[in-house]
C-alpha cells in the first residue's frame, strides 16, 4: 500500500498489543467517560462552518473540480485587453475573422455595441470572465445559463446607472451621499431580484495580453427585450420609493428629489 502524499506518517497495521479484553455483564464498553469525551469532541467539530475541515487537502488531491474563472466587472475591456494585442481567438484556426460584435465591444463598449442597430428593440449585455486555462473558459461557456446568470448583470447595470448619474451631477460625490439610503435600498433590491427574459446570442473567447500576463477571456452576448426589462427595473425602483417611510422622505428631501430625477430618465444611456 503506497502512503498518500498528504499523509505525514507511515501506514501502521492494527495488530493487538495484548490479550483481548471482553466486556463484563453489567458494564458499559467502552466506558461512559470515553463516550462523554467523544460526544464533546463531535459537538465541537460540528461548529465548523459548513464545508470546512481541519485538514483539507488541495482540490486536485480531493478530485474536486477546478475553481471557477474570475468574474470580470463589466467595464470597458479595452482598458485591460487592447485589441491589437490579441494573439488568438475562437475559430481562428479555421480562417474565421474575429466576431464583429466582440470587436465592437472591445473598441467601444456596450453603448457602441447597442448603437450598431443589429438588435433593435433589445438591451445587450456581455458576461465575461478570464483565466489562464482555456479549458476553464470553455467549461464556463458550456455551463452558462442566461436565465440564471443574467440577474447579476442587470443588477450591476442598475448600480452603474445610479453611480454615473451621481458623478455627472456632482463631481466627486459618492452615490450613497447623493441619494441617501435610497441608493443602498435600490442596490439591495436589485441584487435580490430575479430578472428574466434574457437569451444568449453568441459566445467567443480571445487570448491576449503581454508576456506572462497573457490569459484567456470568455465572452457571452445576451439580449433582452427593452420593454420587458424596463418593466422589471421600474418595478424595483417603484418598490424602493414606496417603501421609504414618510419621516425619512421629509428628512432627506434633497436626496429623494435627486433619486426621483434619475429614475424619471433612468433608461437614457442605461
């Protein structure tokens, strides 16, 4: 038997060291004190966080799946992957050109992509991750579910819309100071909401970067009806407005006015 590399001692056989002792009638075996100690130790171990262990082996040794790729914030990717530095991309070996939608997204962001008019009447979203291993990227693409993963993207877009409005109207101010408690309540409500209606349009990957920092990036293009998404977002915004107590509305009238202004034109440059 070959000892495990994660085991720090030799494998010992369980040979008896003395004559066997049998339990006598009328006595507990093992003794009650031993059971008490074992019960105490078990109760202590049960206080560990779910899934935690005191001697956890690395994921590869346990046969666990690879850790998920790092989720990238939906910021303009050209800041991290200038398109001229792309070394490889999906289907390049078959003579295909870089997909037009990802070329536009890398150059001009989501606003430039929506301005193309290829998806009239829809909002577009791009989910993206990056990892040094292309197999991990491909697995993420295969396992992606538009209905399940879209909600986070929609919530992040709501947050970004509020932050951009606060920055444009009052340079340097933080959105929680500009909108007061309405900002935090809106963000929490958005991330709790299950947004629906998104559908996957396409996916791709690219490999780019400089030197050892080069890595793979995976992208998934999603579209959702403008009418359907606006109804859902308005439901979140109106729910926040209606939940504010009258005393708080009076105490933060300027913040409430700022919130009403942005929600009144929320879908301009959304």
